[in-house]
C-alpha cells in the first residue's frame, strides 16, 4: 500500500496535471475537500497535505468560506530600486488594480526609527493592496509626516496614480533613498491577505526617502510574494571613480 507521503505527492501531481492540461481551468473551484478525499480514497488530512503542496506552488488558493480555487497565472513584477526622484510609475505594475486606504495615526514602534520622529508624531498611512483579477498580488504600506499628506483624497480610493501624484506634489526633492531588502516567511496576516502558503517566502522591502535637509519624508514597507517578484538595482559609476589607467 502506498505510503502517505507518496499518496500526497501523487494526488498533487494528478491535480497539477489536470490544471496544466486545462481539464481544470483558472478561476475554477475544486470539489470540496471531503469530495476530493473520497475520490482519491484517502483521509481528509492526506488530501489537505496534497493541497498544501499546490498552495505552496501558487497553483491553488484557498478562499475562506468558499473553498479551493485554481489561481490565474500571476504576472511577475520588477521592483526598481535606488531611485532618487519621484516615481513616474506606481510601486506595482500598472496592469494591476490597486486600492488605497488612508489612515491618520501617531508614530509608534518601528515607525519612530524609520521616520526619525518622536513618539506620537502625526503620520499618515497609505495601505496599498494590488490585485490581479480577483487575486491579491502585493501589499505596500507608505508612511509620510502628516504635513506632507494630501488632505483632499478619500479614505478609500482605487486610483493609486492620483494619490501618488498628490504625494509627489507635496514632497520636497529627494536627496537620498535607503532600501533594505530581505526574504522571509510571511506573517500570518500577510499570508491570509495575499492568500499564500505560510511556506511561500516573500520579498520584504523597506524604503526610506529623505530630502536635502536630511528630513525623512517617506517610509514604505513593501511585501511581494516570491513567486511573482524580482528586484532590480542599478549602480551608476561616476567619472571620478575611474582608475588612473583608464
């Protein structure tokens, strides 16, 4: 009799083949876990282990209260690092739909150090959640001092470009951008929001921008799932850095 691990992988292979050959289409709901377990003659626990493999590969997503669905192929996005000038494009690919939720709050925890402000300093948070179709794609939390936040944007907005343009109008010219990039497991909240497996690594980017006086005018925390994101950093060598032999 096949072992549980081999049965789990065999089930995952079978469902994966059905997806790749189009027998189960993108966006389609899989049969219930009870039905699948019965169809494969395994326990519910073994069936869930098989689905966990597909969740980890990004082929299937579980929507709370609705079931397991085949994911639409997700486009990869490239985060362009090292920019000193205001962005002409949103932090995420323009093909994605981005919703923005604006909240006023006071500096606390890591925000105090990131923005180099005292505790309880007034800040504005812009929570940007991107979607490709119905699937969440990435999360960006942008923090700015309250005096640099536009006052004429709605609390909930689906026009990211408009919000970013207003931020750029109020923000002084940037002199320095510091970025820290690391790969890590998602937090439980991130995994739930992005509908990804807790085993799927995410690309976490912390971006801090300062003006010519040294004041931090923006801090952004980006979370990009590893199955759909790349980061690109370009170094520009100045003429005076050349060796004498050139």
